[in-house]
C-alpha cells in the first residue's frame, strides 16, 4: 500500500539519509543555514520531525517541546530506521485523509510539511557539512505547490523566512530554498 505522500517521501528519504550518514562527528558543532541551529541541533530537530510525524500520520498527539539529544552511539542507523518508519506511516491511505486533530490542517498538508522538512533540512545539513545533495524532481513540483498554498502561513508561524531573491535560471531546488527564506549560495564562513 502507498499514497502519493509516501511515494514522494520514499523518493526524497534516501538523499536525506545519505547526508545524515555523511555527517562526521567533528562536524556536529558547525553552523548551518538555519542561524538558530548548529549541525547537532538540526540533526536532533530532524530526529524529532521523523518521530513526531509518525504519530501525526496516525493522528496521535505529539510533543514538540521535548528536547532530547538523540545523537548517542548508532544515531545514523537509528535515523535511517526512523525515516523508514515515517515513510511507512504515511503509506496508509488513512494518513492523508481528513484533517489533523492536533494541527487543524488537512492531513495531506501535514505530509507535505514532512516532505519539506526532509528536503530543505537535508540541503541545510549538506551545505553545512560540504556534501552534495539533490532533490527528486517530483518532490520539488509538490513542494512548490505546497509553498504556493502555505508559504505565507509558514512565514507568519516562523517556519520560513522571507523569500530570498535569486538570479534567473537557478535550479528548482534553489528556487524552493529561496522561497523558504534560505540563500541557495549560503556557505560556512571560511
């Protein structure tokens, strides 16, 4: 069984998991394109995302306030396993039907939020740690649609920064990043 959401997640997850696996222990304190996050913080945030969105797929309550350091021994493998679980959770057709009781949004929009987190934060981590990353073209199409619908709301809620201007001819990923308030040319300070 699968849904469009789980198919998009399954196409995006391998790139994000590869980036996470590529983060070296000596890179955990590096800055990221998210000024409030170091690499360690962003990895913990992504862990929270993939765990909490499993519960959101099942319409269960989540606790975004719980902050634990998930980067104990074996964290890369645990992250990969949690990503598999979240993709599986969103493969149930019931996961994308109706409205999220905790968020008051259509479940399909909640699934798109997860896709955005995996895609954009995957790029954030790749940029911070000097790794290449690509985004699945179908995910980018879906995420531009998501930004068309939810970009302003996301900015008002502090999830996205103000859009960044880009030069003509940038990639669709760069265009998406700019729409979320990221500078696609961001690089760590030398």
